[in-house]
């Protein structure tokens, strides 16, 4: 509105445009620096959390593999001796399979989350 009031004087119009351009430039620089800070923070979180996710799930999958091998050996031994614990061992196999599916799903969700953080940061 101030610009429209001084429309008759070209010098005042030019001065008003220069001050507005400087204000816009300052706002743009501040916005860029804030975005860079957010980008650096998100990228730092992504880089920090990724190794922990990988190692945690590596340990979980290794434990699941060891439990599967242990139960497989138990199943072979108990089936040779004719013991009635075969149903209990099969039940443990089912629980380990469910556990592996849950762990894998959590891993996929966390990997997508980290990818999304990286996507936002770029």
C-alpha cells in the first residue's frame, strides 16, 4: 500500500523496491541456513542410527539361527528316542519363525524410516 501511495515519484518507488529486495534476500538466507541445519541434523541422525540398527538385527538373526539349529538337533535326538517332546519342539520352531518374521518386519520399517530421513535431508 505504501508503494501505491508513492507511485507518482519514481525515485521513491525505486528506493522501496531496493529495501524490499534486501529484506527478501535476508529472509531467503535465513531460510536456507535453517534448512541446512535441519538437513545436517537429519543426516547426522541417519548416520548415527544406521550401524546400531544393522548390528542389533544381525545379533537377533544370529540368535534365531542358533535357536533353529539347536531345536533341529533336539528334534533329531528326541525323534530317535521316541520321546513325546517332539510336539513341544515343533511349537518352538513355530515361535522362532514368528519371531524372525516380526524382527524382519521391524528391520524393514526402520530401514524405510532411515531412507525417508535421508530422502528429506537431500
